[in-house]
């Protein structure tokens, strides 16, 4: 007489598979195996999600740093361009101002003498 290795049921009309399990125990074993595989998949996906979240935060942080660096570089370049334009205008105006001062200064000196 054959007995199920898992539940111990046996008898003349009780059938077992080649591994020694009855139909009910074989279904249970398959469901347990499927449940274990699903649990492993859930754990793997959870870990993968954590890794992805960490990578996202790193990318987000790097993006913010790069954005700030680009913004600062743009501000610096704009400031330099404005400073250059002001210096250029100052260079153009200096001779005119000197002539005006000389003209006013010269007139005041000539009127006093």
C-alpha cells in the first residue's frame, strides 16, 4: 500500500505521483512554491524600487546642483558683460567730460583774469 509522503494518507484506491505525494498535497506544494516565488518577486521588486528611488534622488540632487551652477555662471557672465559695457561707455565719456571740465574751467579762469 502506498502512502503520501506529506499527509500520510494511503489506501488501496489512494493514488500518489512519482514523487510520493497525493493529488491534494501536490496542489498544496505547487501553491506553496508559487507563493514563495511571488514573495521572492515582491522582495526583488521592492528592493529594485528602493534602488530606483535612491537613484532618482541622486539625479534630482545633481540636477539642482547643475542648475544652480549654470544660473550662477549666467549671472556672472551677464555681470561681466554689463561691466564691460559700462567700462566701454565710461571710456567714451571720459574724453568728453575732460573737454567739458576744461571748457568750464577755462572760462572761469579767463573771466577771473
